[in-house]
C-alpha cells in the first residue's frame, strides 16, 4: 500500500509540475503582455459593456479594419472577413490550412475521426463516400419523405394543439426536437420521438447537447492544459462530458450491432449505407455522429433565426404566402419538391436570414507553413486563422450600406433567386470543404418554414428580443424563442 501511495504521489506531483511548465510555455507563446487595445479589451472582457455577443464585438473590429482582418495576439488568432482571404484559405492554399491538431484535440473525444474533425486521407475518404451517398437521387428523396412525414405527423399536430390558447411555446426547442428526430431517422433509421405531442424528455438528445456544448467550451479555457488535467482526473465539466459521450456511444454502438444482426443492404439510412464500405465499428460511430451533429443543430439554429427575423418584417411573410398561393393554388397539402424549387421569395428569405445569422458563426484553421494572405497579412506557421461567417454577413464592403437589414429582395433579380459568390457568402463554407448537405438542409428549412407560415400566425412574445448566443459549436439563442401560435383561417 505504501508503494502504491508513493507512486500515486509521485505521479500526480509530476503531472502537476509538467502541467505548470506546459502552461508557462503556452502563456509565453501567447504574449500575455500584449498591450494593444484589442488584447486588453479581450482579456478584461470589457467588450461586454457594449456588445451582447463576442461575435458582435469581432464584427465591430472587422468593420473598422481597412483590410477586414484583425489579430488577437493573446490567442494567436488572425480573424478575417475578407472574401479574398477566405478564397485563399479555402481554395488557393487549401493544403496549408487544415483543421489542425489543436482543433481535433478539442472535439476528438466527441467526434473522433469523423469528417469534421480530420484532415488528409481520412477526410478525403469520408468526403468521397459522403458525396456519393448524399448526391444520389434516391437518398435525397428518402430525406425529403422523412421531413414531410415528421411535419405531417408531429409538427403540425403539435402547433395545432397549442394554437389559439395563448400558450407560450419555445420555437427553438420545437425546431431542435424536429431536427433531432429527423436526422436520427436519416442517420440511424432510429426514431427518438422527441417531437411527440407530450414533448417528452429525450435523454439521448440531452446527452448529445451536453457533449456538443462541453466540447465547444474547452476552447474557452485559458489553456488546453486546464481541460486536459480535468479530463485526466475526471472532474467537473470533463466528468460530465465523459458521461454524456458514453450515452451517445451507447446509442451508436447499439444501432450498429442491431444493423449487423438484422442486415443493412436494403436500408436507406446513412449508417446502413456506410456499413457497406466500413467494418471498423468505432470509425462508423465517428462518421455517423458527425452527420448527426451537422444535421441537427444547424437546421434548428437557422429556423430559429428565420422566424425571429420574419417577426420583424411581416410583409416578407405576406409575400411568401402570396407566392405559395401562386405556385400551389388551392392545394392545401404540403408542397412537392418541385413546387418548393419554384418559390424564389421563400428561398431568398431563407438565404437572407442565414446571411445575418449563420448557424456556424466562425471557422478556424491552422497554418502549416508561413503564409501571406491577399490583403498582406503575414500568417506565421502554426497560427490559428479564422474566417468569420457572422461578421462577413455584416460587412458594408461585401453587402452594401444596408447590410444590417433583413432584405430578401437583395437575392432576387426579376423575381428569380440568384445565388451569391460562396467566398463572400460562407454560410455553407466554400471551396474544397463546402458543405455536402447544403441542399438537404435548405430543403428541410424551407419545408418547415412553409408549413408553419401557411397554417399559422406566429407572434414572438418579446418583439424587441435581440438574439444572445450561448457558447457552443453552433449558434443557440439563450432563452430560446418564446412565441404564441394562432391558427390561420383556411
């Protein structure tokens, strides 16, 4: 026992000394003595006096910068909202700006070797495989059928059940439940039933949310050493994260085992399709969990912002209804895939809301070698380089003096929707890693938005509410989006 106690003392003593040494090296590298206004404001958190969200402060700084680029020295982070720089990072010099090991370490326990957390050959393999599957007509129609089924059997009955009762409903919670049900059916062939009429507590969704939130919060630690020590000792947030990931893993492993026993060759869900190519169950889990993350939080975030913005401009809602009547006539059923493609006003409104409130507000890479951005900014090897989607939607240089206004008409030319350059509209990323699920996400958003707009009047309880975001991998509004639902007359 004495030997064990002595060994434990020496082990933890060494761990603490090594951690302090590593932390000192990290601190010295970050130049904590930087006395520039940006770094002082960040370190003192004095930006919170004028801005509700960190991304709004970043936007303020980027709008003032002549190049649309800033450097937060204490974080070793170069942040840009310059489309030329974005194209340089995501296309021209793509190989020099991988996700990088620091990013992979943050999300490694949760996402493992999934597509959003890897570079090189592993990323190329998953990208190619996902492109083949998500690009097929059969899988897209399967996804569309799942969306329409969830709208018809759960979303509309739920909204009808609270309509005209002056009951307050958190629309963000509804969208999160909807998208989780839908992406689980699509990914696993599993129906968690989160959007059932009783709005049941969904343990797996809660575990998924916790894992996502705590993984993202690792980035807020003053040093990676902090969360790594907590993980080693299994204390605090790292203990909670470990428990949440365990529950997510149990779901994934259970579904994989079930599929192997029952056979998977005739199923349309992503898991079954990927099992045709992959036998490594841990790798399968990582891949499918990544798609679960992408399909759940992003769609819910986009829909929440869309309905908040719509409440600010009721004339846009009226225009969408008029367009719907023109395309669908007296048909009271849900629209077909082809009918939605003809709704340019709806498409413009969805793209405009995503411009102002992208579900992923910024994305970081790490420079492998010294580089110079098109605006002249020097990027030393190992530096974090971030392009800021949220700020880019608010830059006058990109969108004009009315860039802060919600104006779907900016996307229409003679009544027809015209897409923007992906390097200035980076909501779905751009270049080599552009989002493969873009079209499916847009279809889901438009189908849900149309179903609600056609059948109900949605009144935001506090029309002066300005979105404030919680820390996370995607933009989640603190306090949700409380609304009152009223049924429209047929």
